[in-house]
């Protein structure tokens, strides 16, 4: 098939990890007889540098005409919002909102071969397979913001409809997995969480009584994630809690650099991006971990194109690279660390 991808490398280490992800996609396309068409566009600080807005219309047009969007990372300390220009991150929030990408899938699956690379003891990690479904277009990220010199406010708002649609995505996925769903909120304090829990309890009781359901408060959940990670299957939560807890959960895999994500809405194009940020301190050094981006390419193959065999081929290549201990410095000591390009080449040549 023809695969048309809008490629938005973005800022910091974004271009370095995306180069590897695109090479992996090209290798898959060659092996499995697909035609890959990749077109690049600007977003974030890269767009600001070019004198454009963080989310130029030309970028939106390219994305709208593509099967999927592959994004690197957004953020640059040179633009803090105080320069009279918008923050680069507004481009990322804008593209999520524009395409209605309300469900952000973030799998947390520590690789068997490298359980020892996490600071968490291996016996806690064996068999961990968590799928976070983070609500991505609502909550405090998108509520009205006010800022005065010595006062500020962020509004957190959710409608029942917004909660229901992301819960359905999570519950449908739980049905295809181990049949358990954990909903995380702060219902003892926040009104939005009160509504979240009410809508969740009702929906799951009415439409998903086959699922095992657990409700956790976010503070307790943060602890349980490290204490009993194997107990979780699908975790569904609101935008801000999902942002924080997935960075925490990345520790189970050894590094934030390992995590992929898929942001999906009711229609295409979906947006596929690694969970990590632009890591300005690592940018341009050729040392960042490309595995999160490559696993993101696998999610793109699976969720945007329905190419399950190809997705598994990419995931297996990452696994075998890990087994051979071909690692970047975020996963191992500096003496054993290899560069982004070396790790990327190892992954690509392992794709079969
Ligand atoms: C993420 C990132 C973004 C977010 C930032 C860059 C706006 O941290 O995708 O997790 O907070 O959603
Ligand atoms: Mn984040």
C-alpha cells in the first residue's frame, strides 16, 4: 500500500529520533512491499525560528492530507513565552485539538531482556504490561488561563461527553487485553474528578460489566504504579494526571526514552509521537535514545494503517537490539553507551 506520512521532527532531539523512526519505516516498506511517502513540515520552535506560528496552516494542510502524523518533540528554552511570542508547546496542544485527538495511548512494557536496567527490582517488573489511555484534548491543559504579575489561574473543565468517549476507547481496549480497567482521579477534592468517577462508574456498569473495574486516587496510584505494577492492565485518566503518571511509569522500562505513544480521534490522521520531550541538553550530540520513536513508528503501522505484522516486526527488532545490549546512555553507563545512529542502524538491520 501507499503510506503517506506527515513528518514533524520539531525541536531538540526530535529530528534525531525521527530520522531513525523514518529509517525503520523505510526498511519495513522495502521488506513488505509498501510505498512510503514522507513529507516534512514545521512545528514548535522550529516553526518560530522560521518566522511562522508554532502551528503553521501549511503544516495542518499537509497533516490533513496524510494517513498519519509522525512527530518528534516540542519545546525550546529559547522560547519561554516571555518574548512576546507563543510558546512552542502551543503548537503541540493546537495540533492535538485541531484533529480532535482525545485518546492518547501510552504502553508501558518493560523489555524482558533489560529488566535489570530499571531502578525498580526485576521481580516487580516481570510480566508488567500496562496501557495508559490519557485524555488529551480537555482538562486543565485547555481551560481558560489568566496571568497577572502576582496572581494566576488555570481552569480545569470536563464534560460528561468528553469523559465518556475516552472511557469507551479505554474499555474497548481492555476487552481485547486482560479485561481490567483502572480509572484514576482525585474525586476526594476535584469537581471534575467527581464527575469523572460518576460517569465512569455508570458507563462501565451499564456497558462493560464484563470488565474488572478499579478506581484509584491519583496520589495512591502514583505509589501503586511502582509497588504493584503487574496488577495494572488498562489505566484511564485525565490529561494532567496522564502526563505526570506516564513519565513516572517510564521508570519501569528503564528510561523515558523508551516510551511510544499514539494520539487518536474519531477520524484520521492520528498523531504518533514518543512520550519524551525535546531534551535540549542532549540535542545535536547524537546520544539520545531513538527506541521510543521507533516504537512510535510501530504504533503508527498498527493503529493508523492496520499493519500488525509490520508493527510486530519493528517491535521485535527493538527487543533484539535490547537483548544484544546495544544501548544509549540513558539505559546504561557512559562506558557502554552507543550513539543514536549506531543504535538506529542496529534496530533497522534487525527488522525482518
Ligand atoms: C507530553 C508532553 C507535552 C504534554 C508537553 C510538551 C506540552 O509533556 O506529550 O507528555 O504535557 O502533553
Ligand atoms: Mn509529558
